[in-house]
C-alpha cells in the first residue's frame, strides 16, 4: 500500500472541498477561504472527485529530473560569464550559451545560478505603462529616430545610429553616421524604401530637418506658412505623410529599440573586435539586422507599394535650392561657379530660376522644368584669370575727355538767388 505525507494545508483543502460537495459552501466562497483563484479551485474540485484525497496531495517524483544542473555545469557557466559575457544581460547570455556553447538552460535557472554566485543583483520591477496598440498592417506607419552614443569603446567621439522600425511587424533598418544631418536621414529613408517599398506615413520628432519651426518676436513678424524642409519635399513627392510626435514616449517602439541596441549591439561588436565604424556598418547590415529581423519581425499583412518605374530616388532624395541664372549664363552655388551649356534646344538660361540638386554622394545636378541641364564648372584659377582680364580691360581703356557741365538758364544760381545770398551774408 502506497503511503503519502499529508500536510495541514492538504487537510484544509479536503475539509473545504467536502463542504462544497455536500452543498454547505459555494465554490466562490471556498476559493476565498483557501486563498486560491476561482479557476484553480475548480481544478482541485475535479481532482478531488476523481481521485479523492490523493488528488489533493502533492506527490514527490519517483526519480530526479533528467536535466539536473550539476556543480560542474554551474562552474562552467560562471567561468564563461566572468571571461566573455560579463556585461551581457541574462537573456542575451542564455542565447549565447545555447548558440555558441550548446548549453541549454532555462532563463529562471540561469538567473538563480547567477544570483547564488553573486553575479546578478535583482532589480525592483518598474511600473508598467499601457502601450499603444500596433498598427494592423505593415507599411501603414514607420517610426524614425536617432540615438547618439559611444557605440565603439575605443572611439571617444559619439556617433549617431539612425534607425527606422515598422510599427506593425517591427522590421528594422539602421545605419551609423558621424552626424545627424539632413543627408544622413535622407540616406536611411532611401535605403529603407529600396528594401521594403513605399509606406504611407513616417512618424518622427520635431527636429529641424523634419520640421521648420520659427518663433516671432517684438521686432519682427514670422509668416504662419513655413517652407517645407528638404525631407518634407521628398516625402510629398512619394506620397508619404509626415507625422510629428509631441514627446519621446509617443515613439516608444523605436526608443525601446535603441535601448536594446545599446545593450546587444555594442557587446556583439566587442566580441568581434570591431574598431571602426566602417566595419561596424558592414556588420550591422550584413549580420546583426538580418538576425534581428528574422527573430523579432512579426507576420502581418504587408501593404508596402512598389516604387514606380519612372521614379528616380537619387534625384528625389537630394538637397535642392533655387538659383537665378546671371546674364553670362552662370550660377554660383557654395562658392563654385557653374557655366550652363545649351540644353534641349535652349541656348541661354539668363534671368531664369533653376534648381540646384546636391545628391547624397556629393554630385551636383541642375534642373529646369524637370529636365537636366549640362554645365561646366569654372575652377578657381579660371575664375581668377577672368577677373584679371576684366581688370586689365578697365585699366587699358582710353581716357575720354570729360564734358563740361553748363547750368541751364533757369538754374537758381543764374538768378537773383545768388545775389540775395551774398547780400544776406553781408
């Protein structure tokens, strides 16, 4: 006959459930007395009806579990933690143990080992806030932001990680840049569109390259209608709506992404001994982002649109400015003179306004009525020589005899006015 060790708690459950079956207590009242949830009390009642008191007793396992963690395994985990993964969080450390060292252990077991060995101090749980629901379909809304951080330990200068994340499926694209400029943000948006297609709305902060903000004062007035920024103009051309967030919390999804990257990405680059940002960008695009997107991207309906065939992204994502062509058919842009050549049957563009497009790679294109104009750059030496020629022409111009000016007959000095003045002076 099998024997069980019955505790007072088991006897209490037996007594209360017996009263429930006899009809003296309701199940909801029994749950309150036992300190259990209503559903758990239902489960206990079912076991009690099927097995009697044996269904309420916790039975000890007949043999130890197969996956028992030995002291040697614990020592191996501690040694790896101290030597390689000293700055990894527990989940990241668990993944490395499984992927690299083939040690499969649960998160909670690993956490307890690290706490027992003094290698992890539990933190107090933070207050949980309700998050905004994800968009139902990928391509409806994409969040964009940048994070300035010391991503590589041996480089003191802080670089920017500019990233984009789809609000629905969590797909991520990012790049390292030395500064958060208009061109840098344009390049990231352009590369994202080349990978996934055209989306419907972009959610950003109110940085100057996304929104023009001016404030009036006592001595000057500001127009209510602001000129579009370069990024706003490019997004309008593609039919993408630009939405500005009023607080960092509104972009919580990408803010949490940067917190994840500042933890995981930095340590992964340290393990690979990455010392420069060119190598870091290569690792980010070829290894880290594919791993992240494969692991964390959700499966939802995709509403990204294909890029139109006649759409030139290089030209759309360029920094544009207007210039008026001079009488000599030249323009000046950032200290450089461009001599315009006859294009599309037009010999001269004098007194016309044209667009100067500075591409992301630094190339300059001149556009008039959506058509490209050929040009020749006038170098500094040529410019200096032209100035000298003009000065020499002025110097060698023959002196012309100056014409003597004769006052008209009705000039005041021919009248009595002069005499009166002299009389007054006397």
